[in-house]
C-alpha cells in the first residue's frame, strides 16, 4: 500500500543536536535536510580535539535546519553549465563536477541539491568536456569538484586526467577536497604519487584545495599526508567558510590559518556563508564578518595574510573589504563573468543583520 505524507508509519525518531525529533521522510525532502553521514575518523578527531562543542555543528543535524530558508543554487551554477557536469562562469576556469558523493556531509553544504542524490549534474561525457576546453584557449585551469573527487579511486581520477592533460593551454589542475579532514588516510594511497607525477610531466601544476574550517579539524594524519604530498610537488591552498557557532571567532581562524601556513597550505578564501536552504542559519552578519576578518589580520604576521574574505555570489566572487564609517559596505569583484567588472570597487548601504549582497539595498 502506498503511503502518503500523513502516514505515521513513515515517521521516525531522528537524533538532532538539540534532542530527538519525530521526522517524516517527506519533511526531510521538503526542507532539503541532508542525511547524517560522518566518517569514524572525523567523529573521533572532533571528539578529542577539545573543540567538539563547535565542530559538531559541521556534521550533526540540528533543529535550525528545518527553519532555515534559502536557495539550492546560490551562485548560479545551473546558468553557467555548458554540458552536464561542466561549468564555465569565469573565463580562465573550468569547473568539473566529477562526483555527487562525499565521505561526510557538511550541514552547510551549498551543493546539497546534488550530494548523495545520484545527480544528473555530475559529468559523464569527459570527451565532450575536453573538446569544449580545447576550443576555449582562455581556460587555463580546471577545478575538479563535486561532491569530493577523492571519494573516487585513483584509477578513476587518472581516467579523468586522460582527457585533460593533453590540452596545451591548461596550466593547472586543481582538486577541491575536504577528505584531508574527513579521511586523511585516503592520501596514503601509494598510487597517488604517480598521478601527480603525470600532471607534472604534462607541464602543469597540481594543486589540492583543502577545506579546513577550524584548527580542531587539522589532525596529525592530515598534516603528515600533506607534507608527504608536498614533497611530490603538490601545491596546497585552503578554503574555509565563516560559520556561526563554529568558527566565528578571530582567535580560532587566526590559529587555523597560522597552522595551515606551518604545514605549507596557503589560506586562500574565507567564504561568507551562503543563503542555502537548510543551511542559511550558519550565516554571520556582514558587520560581524568584517570585525572577525580585522581581528584575524591583527593576529597574523604579514606573510600569513594570504586569504581573501569572499562572497561567492550569483554575479561573481566578491571580496568584502570593509564597513565604512559612512555606514556602507565596500566590496570589490575578485572574479566576474564579465572581465571588465573584475577589480571594480563598489558599495551599498549596510542594513543591520544583512548577511548577503541581496540583503543590502542598492543606492
């Protein structure tokens, strides 16, 4: 017998941070609530880190997700998709979604529309993608993303590279991952060295973009494996997301960025949290975000100040510069689909509590 949304047999007791709640499957779907999934390694890491009360929000579901409004495509990914799984928003960069799987599920994920969903947005025709990149010489780097590319086998990643490495105008292969935090032993795979060697022999740079949001995520295993891969010529960048209750503290982020530099991982972006459905409660007001960034800068030496405070907006990557004495938020386009807009400084009046460009009035 087919059940409808009122059938009580579908309702299950679901454990959330604040307690247990009776939840029906249709409610999870309607609210875009991601299932709970976390690696044993990460669970033990955050439990023993001394920062569990903050880090639990990254992977454990909460009541707030059910009342958290927003969109499932906050940056216009659908509008910039050329063929399934391939996006071309900024002239020099091609973005390939190689999987819809992750080792653990971040509660604030901005791609929750595809993660764990057997999504049709994942790339399948790499020949077609290669042909497009080959006919667009302005594309100098490719970012492999998802999901997390390192949930794929090394042989699968090698097969993807078969289509990318022969393209002469590509100079960089980037791979975005949080697996270094979630399951660092993945990077002990001895065949990874030859994969990165292939990239080097093709005359291209191999870059891993890690995702450490908090010093408590950086394990001994993660540091060891990063140092090992650096010895094979892999470059490392890190991106973090500014998250309410998790890392909205200049001391924590300064310590995180300092540790990254110590390991040879250059802090790259500190992202303003996105207004994603089921995850917008992680957003920090822009006033507080600016205060935190100023606080981070006051705690770091000059060589450590390599990050930019970025809002990855539909119109482009916007660097948030300051909240002026005139009550205006000053910003600059770090990237934009229209190259003439890149570097443009602009401002908008600040409204208390605003977390996103769309929250600020024009004028």
